[in-house]
């Protein structure tokens, strides 16, 4: 297994194994969600992140909304979301998202965002307004918020704790050794502190890790132990897939059997729920994580 990530490796493309094949999006529900997203000019991580499960999730009438625009201030080596100077914040966005959640009849909504390091509050006020707006329009809808680290400005993180979504997720993404290459502007220990502070604030916490970037099995286990050390409740493990030739290459395709081993180990470690498989992404089967 590769011990480091090199763009030169990108020249040698690894053929995707059969277990990574997904069905093309079809069906009336998919078309309905597609039309709603287009009508309201909504951003979804399903599209921006090139999620392999978009067809399945949209076909079931669910989507993960991405607020604060679709241009990120960070340039992570794994992410398909555009990097650059974001547009002005849409102050009406919380209401738009809430209206769409109500129109779609969503029982469990997942909301995420780009990083907005250009904003003093990191976008936390729009985050809080969005959660409140969804609650006002759809009181019976539960929510998972997949949040950034707010650059370690804990007063901004507190705004998320104050509105208390049912689940708050923050992804570690990779092992400690590869963090600088995979999440260029992020810090491994800062992400752990985000999760620790969320748990202290009474949140049900969740985190995700991508595999196949060159990490060792021992590093995966150590990362899982680190997440349990800050009492993370829910863990997702999925296969990294290179979105474009400009992004980090895939070092290895992890087998479904190995993902199952990690799931069993995670449950023994004390995670309340472990979603582990090649096509798993942060919000995959999110409604099951309420327990």
C-alpha cells in the first residue's frame, strides 16, 4: 500500500472494481427532485460533490442541501466542489431551503455547506437561520447538519449547538498523516476538537473517513480510536473516488469485505452506528442514524 500521495501516480489509472458500479438516475421521484432543485436554484452536495448515490437518494425523494453557495474558500485535494472567491451570501437562502424541505415532504433533512473562511462568522448565522427556518416550516422534520470547522472560532460553532440539530456531523476525512495533503487548510486535531465541543454541548455527533488514499490499516484503526476518544456516536467509512484528473489519485480500492471488518470493529469500539462500504458517503442512509 502506498505510504504517500503523489499526483504522478495519477498517470496510472486504477480500473474501478465491479462493486463500485452504480445505476444511472431514473424514475419519477428523481425527476421531481431534479425539477425542484433547478426551480429554486438550490445547491446540493449530491451534484457539487459528484456523489455516486445521487440516483438512489433522489429516487427516494431525498437530497442533501448545500448552503452558503457552491464555491468554497478551501482547496481540498479530494473534493469536487469549486474553489475560489464565493459570491455574496443569499440572505433568503434559509427560507428557500425550508420551503423546499416542506414541498418535498422530507422527514429527515441533511444540510451541509462550503467553507466560508471569507466571512467573519464563517457562515454560522446563515446556518442557524436555516435550521430555525426548517423547524418553523416543517416542525416534524429532523435534521442532520454536516458542518465545517469554522477555522476554530468556537463562538461560531456555538451557534450550531444553540439551535441543536438532531445530529451534527463534521468529517475527519482521512488519517492524521495524510491530512495536510488531503485537507490542505484543515487540521486533524482541530477537527477532533470540533467534535469534542459538540459532544460537550449535548449534540449527537457523527464523522466520516474516506479510504483508499494511501492510509494503512493501522492508521484507519487509530483514526477510529481517535474519534471514539471524543465520544463520536456515528461513523461512516467509504471509498475515495477521484472526481477529476486534477484531484488526488486513488491509491487503492478497498474491498467490501474489509469495509465489513471495519464496521464490526467500530461497533466493538462503541460507535452507536457504523455505515461502512465502498459507496458510503456522509449522508448515505442518514435517516437511520437517528436511533
